[in-house]
């Protein structure tokens, strides 16, 4: 059996879009910006035709929002959360098929 693993960084927040970009870390937990929602939707559309069995995300809001948007066409409404805090301030979403 073959497993494909997609590692996806969260979509953009206002802090990412600032000039210069601001680091967010774990203590600052902003939502996705409008552009970030569009980025997550584009990723969702790209992955919609692929078989996805599970979606794991860090507990940070921006990562959870990204994962929820991406997982929706696969019926993965209950996105599983890795309760491990992200290293080096990098919230991430892991999708396995």
C-alpha cells in the first residue's frame, strides 16, 4: 500500500502580509486574512480530486482554519489536531492519503 503525505503550511494572515512580515509564533494566534482564505480554497481545489484519509493540524487558529477548508470536500469535518506545539513557530497541516 502506498501512502502520500502532503505537508502544507498555513495560509496567509495579516501578519504574513505586512511589510515587513511580522513573526507570529505561538502566542499571537491571528485568523487567516481574506487572501489566506483564498489560498486555502485554492489548495482545497487542487487536492479535491486526490484521495485523502486523514488531516492533522497544529492547534493554532490559522493552521486549523487552513486545514478545515482543505479537508471539507473529503468529509473530514473533524480535523484531528496534533497537540504538539509547532517548532520554530511553524504551524502546519499534514494530510495523508
